[in-house]
C-alpha cells in the first residue's frame, strides 16, 4: 500500500521543481501544488481502500500480489 501511495510523489516533486526553476513565482507555485496534489490525494485514498476492496491491487491469502480492475497503467511484457 505504501508503494502505491508514494509512487506518484517523484512526479509531483519534479513538476514543482521545474516550475520553480523556470518561473520563480512562489504564489503560483502554491496554487500549482494544490492542483497537482488532488490526483495524488485520490491515489492515496484508492491505495488505502485497495487493502480491503482490491481496487488497485489485491493480496491473496497465499501472499500473491495481483493488480486490481482500476489499475489502468499496466506495463506488459511480451515474450
């Protein structure tokens, strides 16, 4: 669950860093943070809810991980 919660955090930090590096505008940076933080917050809620509901992932009694129905970004390996 912690992995799924923290997974989008590097992207958020990168967006804020680049914006601050280019524009140096602290007021708009705060507004941008609030806009970008909303999808992160939704991701955290879904990750926590997946422990019981299996939305993004599920763990079987045998301790096997499987992706849930709401896990849209699926990297597929084809052999």
